[in-house]
């Protein structure tokens, strides 16, 4: 009788404590996933309570038309992410140094502006598969405040909404889509207008190396002069085996029309904590 009672008590104790133990067990961390280096937006969300810092070490671009040549350099393009929940993350972005030089091709006169860029704040929420695996989707919104240097900053608050989707094509290749609608300042300095962007990309992993290609198209309906930019971008990401929560990345972009930079190159790093 005592033996049966002890066994029943032990079984009851297990039934009560098992769910608690299961809740206390640490879930398996999600695979490392960074926003860099492409222009597309990933669908992945950081684990709750995890931080990730992504930094553009150096970025340079050149654009030439019949009248001018423009050269742009960025350094310290900072992007910080924090997992608020298992489905939502907070994002903070800031370019710590930006320099733009415009050269008049006829007279040779140069005009240079430089300084800190604007501050952006955003949220990304997963709609399906927050680890970014399989068919996954998310919604992302951001607001940019005109906190940068006077010659560089926007003329007011700007923002946008992005709906990234990732579609597996087979065991090796994946397709990513990032449609975006933005609200940006008019070039004349008064009022706002809409801008539309689409990024379509494919990617494949080769061991420690991930390679990707993207097509980026952006339509800016500025009332002064509407423009459409388009680039073809190549990306490469190396994840060292000794640092599974880090990456070194490279990007090389080629302009496809006169309104786009002729060529752009960037290198950066990312680290999860």
C-alpha cells in the first residue's frame, strides 16, 4: 500500500513539474542572420533578449552624368537590433560619417559636404517562420529623424513600410522579395511625397561562404523631378567557423541607368551577442 502511494505521489510530482522544467529549458538559438550586406530586408527575427550589431566599415560610390561627377563615402554605418519577443525586434540605425563631393565637369569647381547622417528607428515583426527558414514573411516599419549634419540631413521626418518575403526554390537556392512604400521629403524642402522600392534577390550557401545577387529598383515621385534608380548588386558573406555569431561581408553594385550610381563598393561586419 505504501509502495503504491509513493509511486502515485512520484507520478503526480512529475506531472506537475514537467511543464515547469520544459519552460525553464533554454530554446535552441536561431541561426545567425544579418541585414547586411544587400539592400533587401530579411524576414528573420532575433531571439528574445539577444543583441546584434552590424557595421558598415567603408562604402564608396561614384555617379557621373553630362554635367557633374559625384563621389560619396560612408564610414561607420551602424545598425543595432534587439529581440523584444520571439516575433518582434527593435532596430536603430545611424551613419556616423558621410562625405559627398560634387565636381562640375566643365569648370572643375568642387563642392564638398560631410557630417553625421540621420537617425532611424524601426520595428520588424514576423508573420511566418521568425527564424527565416522555409517560406517566411515579416512586416517592418521605420521612421527617420533629421538629426544629421545640416548639409546632409533630410528636411523632415521620413518613414516607410517593408513587407519582406523569403521563398525556398530548392534545397540550395532561395528567392527574397522586399517591396517598400516610403514617405520622403520633397527636394524643394517643403512637403512630402511617396517613394516605391522593390528588391528581388537570390542566394546560395557554399559552406562558410554565402553568395547573392539582387535587382534593386526605386521610384521617387518628387514633384520637382521624379526619378527611377536601378542597380544590379552582388554580395558575399563569410562566416568564420570559430565565430558562428559573426560575419564579414562585401557588396558590389552596378548602376543600370543614368539616375543611379555607376558603381558602389562596401565592406562591413556583423556580430550577435
